[in-house]
C-alpha cells in the first residue's frame, strides 16, 4: 500500500510523491528494530548465564542475635563467606563485641560448621552466627610467628582430645609425636615468660574452669632457671615458703613432692598451731602459687606438688576459699564437700559446727530451742555465700542457722519416706532409703544430736526435746509448710524418727567410721610400681587393721608424718588408733615367727646377730615399724 506523505513541501505540488519512495517515519522504525536486535545479541548470553547460575545458587538467611540478613550464595561459597558477611554487617551497625569465638551453625544444630563447608549444595537454608564452645590454642614455635588455632570442644572433651585436634590442624601437624604439652597461662599477654599450669592429658578440659578470654599454649615443657624440679625424684622433699594472707605471716616447711596440696595446707596449719596461733580449720582455705608481680595462681588440692610448675623458691599463698553460689536453699550435692570422721558433708555445716563449739553452744541451756537474732543470721548468710570469714559469739544464732540449712533444702532428709516405718525397726535403718549424700548428712546430724544430748544436764535438751525442735524441719518440702493438716502429720512423723534414733544411738554408740578410701594418684601409682610399696599419702586411707594382722600381707610402709598430724586431721583419732593397732599386730606376728625358728641366742648385746643352727644362714632381727 502507498504510504501517506509525512513531510510535505509547501512548494511541491500536492499530488507529487515523496523523494525516494520512503518517508522519515519509516526510517525511524528501521533504526529502532536494528537497535533492539543489537541489544538482544549483547544481552542474551548474560541472561542465559544468570538463568543457569540461578539454578545452582540460593538465598539463605543468617541470624546473629537480633540481627538477621539474607545472603545469596553459589556452589563456591563456604561457611567462611557467611562469617565474613556477618562480621561486615555487624561492624557497619557499630557492634564492637568480640566475635573471635563466633562460628556459623546450621539452625537447630549444636556443632559449628567447618570453615570449608559448602553452603549452596547443602540442604540448610537458615544459619546462625553465635559463640561456639571453642578454645584458642597458641602454637609456641621456637622460631617464627606463633599462630593461634581454634579447636571446637565439648563439655566431656579431655585434654588429650584437644591435643588431637591440634595435630589435625594445618599448623600443628608437623608437631605430632613431639614432646609438646598444653599449658594454661595465668596471663595470656605474658605467656612467653610464664606458660602456667601444665594440663593433664586424662583430665577433662571443663574441670579447669577456664574463662572465655583464656587461651592455651601448646609447646615444650619449660622449667625454672635452676631446673631443680626436673632433677627431683618422687621421694624428694621440697622447701616451701607459705604466707597466710589473713594472718599476714609466713612459715617455711619441707614437704614431700609426691604429697598433695591439701595435705601440705594441713601441715602448714599444724605448724601454725604449734606456735600458739589458732588459724582455724584448714578445709576453708586454699593454696595458691605466688608467681610474683601480684599474680596468684590457685592450686588443685588433689594434685601432687610435683605436678605444678613451681617457682624458685617455692612461694605459696594460703587464702580463704571464695564461693560463687549460695549455700542455703540448694541441693547439698551441689555444694563443696569435705571429709569429717569418714563422712562427706558440706563445708558450711562444718564451719557452723566449729563456730558452735567455740562459742560453747552444746552446753548452753535451750540450744536449738531458743531462736537466734535475725539481723546476725542475715549477715552470716551473706558472708558464707561469698566465702568470707565469719565470727559470731551467739550460739543460738549459729544453732538456728544449722536448723535452717536442713529445713531450706529443696527436698529434706525424710522426704518421700513411708510414714508407717515410724512404728517398726525400719525407723532405725533410715539410711537404707536415702541417697549417698543424704546418708552422710543423716549420720553427721545423728552425731551432732547425740553429742548435744550428752550435755542434757546443762542444756536441758534430752532426745525428746531435740526431736521436737528438729523433727518438723526434716520432713516434707517447703511447699508442705503451707498446709496445716499435712504439716501436722508430717511433724509428728519427723519427731518420732528423731527421738527413736537419738535415744537408740545414745544407748548403743556405733563403731568408729573408717576414713574414706581414695584411689592413689598418678605419681603415687608410679612410685608404687617402682618401689613395690604403698605411697605415704595413701597409706592411712587404704591400709586396714585386718590386712596388717594377716601373716601373708606385706607390712605397710609407714608415712613420714608424725602421729600428731594423723590425730589432728579429719577422722584423725581413728587413723591414730589404726596405726597403733597395725604396729602391735606386726610386733606380735614377728615375735610369734621368731619363737618358731630354732635359733640359739648368742651372748651378745641386744640387736646383735643371732647364732643360727647348722645349715641356717645368719640373719639380723627385723626392725620394727617406724
């Protein structure tokens, strides 16, 4: 069809056709078509590439606390990419927190993702950026830069498992098989000069109670400038200079290197008492290594002294233990326990009883019946919760606190017992129905009440009166106290149990309890293998009278401690009696064997060789124990 003229010339005739047969509008359409075709040729490969890339990529969500973002990832992006994205976003928001221990977690999982974990091919669409249970390990190289490795841990992981994680790291592979160990430095900034405590491979990492800012050092063992601790054998003694922080005085004493820290502090308190000073009960104190410059490093009481990296000279600090949680109204199993006469009881009860005896409370009239002063009890509770030293001269305040300790536990001693046992002999076997910690608490309480009843002429508290004030606080729970009908029946049940048991134990005192047997430590086991004898620090806890009386049993090696030390320790009277019985039994056994041998005594001084019969070798008399 003919095109209409688009540009007419006024001078041209109206019926004349446009030049060339094409108008300006047609040229515009042609140019537009050419431009679209050119753009199609240029952009088509990119659209195809984007379509193919979209099939492999995905958009995932990452959350860090209250901050959430969307991130597009492809098949080449790893967990490190997400971590960098979140760190960049948090920094732009002005978050200045320490994110060194933060890792990428798949939502709902407890273990962090590895740094090389590919995000896009995985089935996870939601991730979290949060703090991981990791420990930072400094690789102490002799030369060059010391890298820092992050080893993910679990609550049950041991130190040896952490070392295996170090060996699997790219920086630590070359050190596998070398004599390297893990150390916990007291000051991370000064780890090159003081590597701190050497970690035992078999112990759990959580037992060291590390802070989030702590770092471990992986390197060779180092000693002090003198090297004296490497040269000491297991039978050597070390001279310690111990300073009492509260009394502001120090003492020097020698102690065997294989002995434990809790035994050393007992020796230290015994030496203080020999000078006329009353330092109190050593179970409320702990030993710390004085590194100098104000650095104090707590010592594990169950470790041998040779297990610590001691300074030269060996300076220690004795200070009162600090508590980080309350001691009233909690489960006794969660508190710090100590051994008293063969029983494991909370330290707070031992402290209260010591205070009661110092105040002469057991002979006070109406003890455990008269109420204490509320203001004094509030102050004592606050100090005991943080481990501060407590002084009180009012025995009724102390006695009331002892009753409240048993009354405020979540489940009291007689909780859940059948009330029918109060009428038969099962009432005298209550411990058979209690858990282990409650059994020890029950026996400790019976000892206290029986001793209190022995002073009834002065305190007017016989077993019946003691049962009236103690029984209601040992039954039910704190919620049952609001029910008057249930509380009355339970109170009668508790009074009956306490009255019967105290009266029975008063007339039939039980046999002395033996100290709790403990497994020998690692150094003690090594010493036993080398010498074939029982180590001195465990002899009192493992040797019984029956084994000493047996002819086939070897004579136990006596510890170098004096008898006064054994008698002053918890359960010491029983230990001293065991030592005397062992000595007498051994002397009788040797005398009996000497009588059976057909020796002919010579006319020599005592202790000289005896002349044997023909065919028998000459032997010297056996030395007695000690």
